[in-house]
C-alpha cells in the first residue's frame, strides 16, 4: 500500500474502534451505525483508496468539488451524500450524482429537487436538516429548519415525485440552548425522529455526529455519523 493508503487505513481503524466502543457502551449492535466519510477538499484519489478500504458512503458539501469527484469515481460502489447548504441553482448538478441530500430545509428546495429528480428519472433520498439553534420559525446559522417546521416539510418531501423521505439530520449547534451540549442536542433530534416516524415510519435515518462528537451521537441513537478529519486528516485550507 502507498503511504497515503496506509494512513487512511490506520485512521479508519481508529474511527471503527471508536464507533464499536460507543455502540458497546450504548448497548447497540455495531451494524446499527453507518459511517459516512466526508471527503470535502480531498482528491478523488483519496476517495478511490477509501473505497478499496471498504468505505461505501462518502459525503460532500460543495457541488463544485463534488461533481467532478463523483464523475471521476463513478465506477466505484459508493453512495454519495450531499451535506452542505444547497442553493436551487446547483440542484440539477447535485441530483446527477447524489444518492441522498441531507440538507433539505425549505419548500423551494423540495420543489426544485423533485422537478430535477423526475427529469433525470432518479430517486433521491432526503433528510430534513434540523436547526436546533433556531427559534420558532427561523433557520439556523448553518442552515436547517426549526423543529416546528419539520412536519410540514416532511409531508412535502413524502408527496414529492422523485424524492424519498429518509429521516433527519443535524449539526451540533454553536449557539443557543444546545451550544456545547452535543449529547443533549442529539437526544433532542432522536425525540424529533420518534415524532416524525409516527407519520412516516420508513423515515428512520438519523444523521448526527462528526469527528469530535461521534460518541455522543451514537449514545443518543444516531444511525449515521459523518466523519471527515478523523479519517482524512486536518483539511488543507481552501483558497
């Protein structure tokens, strides 16, 4: 193996150990938690190595980085997740490669995704991004809909042609009542997931937790964790 592949393999093993230990501590089966490796700012060559090492889910947050990378890696058995704030003018491109959009947070985006999924004859999974730092009706600092807006948006996704409602996603908030309280934030998301599944039983995916707080997410009940730095290293500066 190359030095880089050795590095990725070692990092993946450490992350796997962390997830396994967190699952054991929470009394959960390891199979209940899926690792998504966030490959933003890293090259397609890294994605290829990750695939060779057994990774099956990768995530990107900028279409301009993701589209060429996904095209270059289209021969690999990967599920591509889009996790960044998504502008409607990027929807056509994103629907071309994303199997799942984790950052659905407004009705205009649902309409655009549905129209494009139908045009491209694709089914795109959607997670409602929940902003736990938002007030009753506002959006969060890093996107997302306030908890009170989940039901309406979920119903919209569920009825939209070409889209599939898969569950909820959140990013641990930097402000508000949950700032610095990751586990409490993720437990709140789990409660919201329980509410959602009463109306939409199949929407059972809960995406929460990153490199620094994946243990708290697993303890709360997350089904998917999004890990970048702990696998790929400290990101090069964009510029």
